[in-house]
C-alpha cells in the first residue's frame, strides 16, 4: 500500500486512534522496515473497537506481530 493510502487509512472514526496513528505515520512510517510497514497496514485493517481496546490496554492483541506493533506505535506516540 502506498504512503498516501496508509495515511488516509490512519483517519479513523475515533479521535483517540487518530491521535495515535496520524503522528506515527507522518513521523515514522517511511523509515520502518518493509516487514513493519506490512504489519502496520495489517493493524490498520482491524476494527476500531479492537484497536481501541488494544491501545488503551483493556485487552491484549491475540496476534503477536500486531501486539508488537501496538507497542511500537504507543511508544512513539508520546507528545
């Protein structure tokens, strides 16, 4: 998926997710290894309620690769 589509996919229906994804994709996505880019795209394909639960720590993501990407995004989302 090209950068413009990834950036568009970061626009979610929940402000809490927008605040995490948009800065991450603008600052870090281009420098990720291809495998991490693919994992981030897979993460964006998940439903907003799942993503919200994972990022807010209410649930653990069952997919280890996606769970690791959640940690990466949260770790770089500090203001």
